[in-house]
């Protein structure tokens, strides 16, 4: 009997030892599994920030219910505004036509058609050019395009935001100059991307205007991809804008100019009157002297 009881006790002790060692192991398994799941779901998130990755992103086609585009609309818009401001004036001046192979050609922009169907009526009024629905903010209209007019995305287009590294989008997006440390590897990567865009859009053997624009593109965008100081992007300048400030100043000047002349005229008239009076007084004095 005693022997039997002892074996039973030893068995239950063993069991307890097993459960004691199994429970932490189970916890560890569950913990590592949740970590794995969260990391994979994070990596499969759409890349909305956009990176300097030169590879183009395409439409997500696996799931017809989700019309996700792995390309930042906002950064694409910034890239487009940079092209418009700092490249197109020179391209227009040379009367040069960007080929369809050129990544900067508007026909290669994923969002170009949608962006051109934005009607900006007022500060707080944005209208959809396809269905005329209006929105308070541009981001809501963007959302509307994503939800309702996803089929009007240029499916043959490429993500313009992928060229942001070459085109200095970050500089344009942050009004304050960032004091982040320069990364030589990233600068070299962006420079390479920048030069490949120049080669693709302005092949030097295409003629003198292509060669000139190739050189301009390097000076304007690529030279600044370096960690050595002194090189600034957009060194060749951009499109000339008639800003509201200058317009106000010139209108004010035009309005004040007649007032200024009127004051000068009145002052001179008063002065003339004063001298004539003095002359008359002196004449009277001369006449009264001999008597
Ligand atoms: Zn619409």
C-alpha cells in the first residue's frame, strides 16, 4: 500500500514539474507568434510614405475588393510640382518633347488624369471633375478618387513618388531646412537615380537641345546629391511667379504716386506765392524810399 502511494505521489510531482515547464514554454510560443504576425502585417502595409526606391510600384491586383495603390499620391504631387517649376520652363524654352520612355513625361504619372480632374474653387472647396461632388479639403477628394474613381488611375503609369529621392521632394515638403546628418550611401543612391532619369529623358545623342537639357538636369537636380556642402538643388532657378505681395506693392505705389506729385505741386505753388509776396513787399519799399 505504502509503496503504491509513494509511486502515485511521485507521479503527481512529475506531472506538476511538467506543467510548470510547459506553461512558460506555451507563453513563449504565443508571444513569439504574435510578434511574428505583427511584424509581417507591418511589412505588408502599403508604403504610403514613399521611399527613394527606384523600382516602380504597380496596382495591387490580387484582391479586387481593395483598390490599393502602393504609391504616395501626396509625394507624387510634390514631385510633379517640382518638375513643373524647376524643369518644364527650360524644356519649353528648348521646345523639347519628353519621350514616353522618360519617367517625367506626364503620361507616365499614375495620378495625372485624376489630379487634372481636381477643381479648386475656394480655399475650402474642392470639386471632383468626374462627378462634380464637392469636398472641404483636398485629402477628402483624394480619398474620393481612391474609393470611387480608382478605375481612372493610369494603369500603365508609374509611381512618380519613386523619383522623389532624385527630385528633392523632402526639401520641398519641409519648409524648414532639416538638419539631419547626411548619409553618403543615400546621397550616392539618389545621385545614381537622378543621373539615370537625365539619361532616360535627355539622351545626349538626341541633338543639341537634349544635350543642353541633360546638362541642365544634372546641375539643377543631381549635383546637390552629395554630402559636401555648397551644392544646392534648383541652382538654375525656377518658373517666375508674379506673387501677390509684389502685386500689392505695385498697386500701392501706383496709388501713392499721384498723391506724392500733388503734395510736391502744392508745396511749390506755396513757395512761388511766398517769393512773389516778398518781391511785392520789396518793390513797395523801393518806391517809398525816395520821398
Ligand atoms: Zn467623383
